[in-house]
C-alpha cells in the first residue's frame, strides 16, 4: 500500500542532523573510597556485603552462625591445621587473591569468604548445613 503525504508548500523540509553520541560517564568509586565506606565491626561489614551480593538477611543469619562457629569473627583466628582468619581459609594465603592485606584486613577476608561460599555452596545457609554435617565447610 503506497501512501503519499502532501505537505503544504510553506512546510520546511528538515534534513536529519547527525549528532555525536552523548556518552554519560559514571563515577566509579575507587577501591579506597569503597573500603572507607565499609567501616564498623566485621559483622557490620559482612552484613553490608551480603546484602550487596543480593542475599537476604536470612542468609546473613546463616553466615553469622557459620563464622561465629569457625572463628568467632576474629581477623587473626588461627587453627593448627593452617586455617586462618574470619572465614578460616585453608591455607590462609588463599585470601591473597582479594588483597595483599589478607592477614589483617577484615574486608579482604570477608570478600574472599563470601566469594568462596558463593562458588562452593551457592549460599551461606547451604555452607552452614554442610558445616553442621561434616564439621567444616
């Protein structure tokens, strides 16, 4: 179907103008800024990171029980087996993938622990159930 549109003679004809693409720049927080924002007790930091990951408060409750059981939330908790830190990484040096300050920085340890739980179990509640059953996670 052909449709012909007749415009009045006085109607200006516009030619398309190609405008350069507008690029909106997002401000990305530097690592320093993010770390400064994550202050407080290790539990407070972990709660913020759990929610940031999209996990629920119920999942944080499981994480709290798990890491209270493992290290009582102590950054320097050490086990004769070689496990270290809040998440009791074995060996502790595994946490260096998240930062060279893994021995002393709770944020680094918590980030590694949440990554480990996510990749190994999918969620803190599943990791906790495994810990109850086998006495490790």
